[in-house]
C-alpha cells in the first residue's frame, strides 16, 4: 500500500466493533425505513389507481416483511449480522420483483425483475453457504411452472 493508503483493519470487539455494527445497522434500517415510508405514501396516494391496488398491497407486504426481517439484534459477529440483515433485504427485492412480473406491462422492467429474482436468490444462497448454513431444497418460483404442476385442461370447442 502507498504511504497515503488506509489499511483496512478487522473490527473484532469492544466499543469500536459496537459502533461499526450500530452504524451499519442504523444506516441500513434508516434507508429501508425511508424507502418503506415512500412505498406507504405511494400506496396511500390519491393518484394510485384501483387497478394498481393488488400490486401496491403486495409491495407493502414485501416491505413490511423485509423490515421485520432486517431488524436483528447484533450478535457480536459482523459477518453473521450482515447476512442476517441482507438475506431478508434480498428476499424483499425478490418479492417486489415477483409483483412486477404479475402486474407490470413494461417488458424492459419485467426483464429486470426476472434478473433481480435470479441474482438476489444467488446472493442469498452465497451468503448462506459463506455462513455454513444448510441450504433448503430447490423449488420452482411461484411464477414459474414446476414439474409437479399439471397444466390446466384445454377448453373443448362445441361443433
């Protein structure tokens, strides 16, 4: 490193570790709370159409679930705390992207939503592996057909 470079140091314990964790947690929760307030304000907006109501309801549910999941008590392990907050954050992004796929019409945004689902799920898996957690069995996404699902019967035409 050059003479002006700051050497990163691992924070392990004591007041400095508490401040580092608290700042990270406070900033993350503050950002999420601000975004949650924006979504709540948007959902209550008089300009929101009734056709948009199911989308807004799903997004509000996703945000509430994400916020609750991110509200973790510091464990004393920065890596554990990071993953404990980021996994529900990423799951919230997946839930919101699934709502876009169900209700959105813009093909470019729908494609981005598909990418979000794949990328965020991969990152959740990577965090779980990094922490040595056992992975859940793979299942089809709610918006995707599975091998176990049966197709709807085809309508018969009358002569």
